[in-house]
């Protein structure tokens, strides 16, 4: 008999799943789902299946940083593809406890830290692949976060996903516009961040929800080249040089 499915073992796993609830990642641990009634379905697996092909099946030896790792679904998937060092960070200690439990039960070694994306410089190293999935729109300072990722932890590839709302087309914009230009900002496809003062979907951490053009413009502004757009909300980017940033003159 497989000891992992012994009744006492299953009862112990079920108890720990309940102790760590609620779960946002629906993980299968000991044959049991952690969030079987998730409002998005079998999430994040149903999302992952739409863009999993963007990364090689074999990433042996690659170092990976998962920013906002939650319960560790993506970090565990990277280990299953052969990644070497996989570091997960999250500001929520309950999510990190879930990730530790899920990875331990899967026999997978993750390095987990409680920290914000704004603190990534403390890690003191760059990674071959950075995952930044489902985080951008939860931040009060999203462009700062992308700048810090570019400066401190992105060694080569960045896989980013962000909730998007609004127009899905990307306009061709000029390098500059006169101060008298008003109509530009009425166009639905112009890059824009929709600011949520209170809540969206019941979540007070949904702060800025971009349209597609805004996501792509922000990535470029932070110094990332978009190499693949495998799913509506997902981009595989390569770290490049940042465009020149001109600071405003002192007042």
C-alpha cells in the first residue's frame, strides 16, 4: 500500500489543509484539492495550461524566482521542469506556510522568504527566470516594482501575467504630443491604468488594472523586450537596456 494514501496519513493532510485555509491556489495534495470550489475553476492550473508552452519543458539548472508565489503552484512546476534553485517570495505568511506544506508533500525543495516585491534587492542575486504572475495589479506602485525587478533580480527572462480590462488593441503612439492634445486621452486603446480606489471583485488590493497597451508600454519602459504573448494576459520578456529616463527639472 502506498503510505501516502494511508487513511491516517490522509486525515493528517486533510487537517493541515483545513488549518491553512483559505487557499487561493487549488493544489492536489495527498489526492485532496485545497480549493475545489474556486470561483475561477481549477485555478491556477487552468490558467497555466494556456501558457505553459511558453517555457521549455526542460529548464535543468536554471535559477528561478517566483514573486508573489502564493501557495507555490508555479514554483513547484518549475522544479518539476528541472530548475535548480527556485526561490519563492510572498508578503503573506499564510501563503508561504501553504507553499512550504505543498512543496514538502510533493518532495520538492523550495527556498521561501517573506518579503515584498519592493524588497527584491535584499536577495542579492539575479535569476535566469523571474515569474511575476498575478501581482502587478495588486500593487500601489506597479512601475516601481518592474524597475526593481529589472535592476536587482532579472538576469534574462521575465514571465509576467496581469489582470487586464478595457480595450485589447495596441495603438501606434508617437514619441511626443503637444500640450494642446486632448482627444488622445479619450481613445479607448491608449495605454491606461484604471485606478480602483476601494474594491474590485471584493478585493481591496486590486489597485491599478491596466489595458493591454498599458501592460506592454510599462514592460518596455522598465527595460523588458516582449518576446512572446502566449495568452491574453501573459508575456514572456527578455531583459534589455532601459530607455533613457529624463528626470524633471527641480522646482
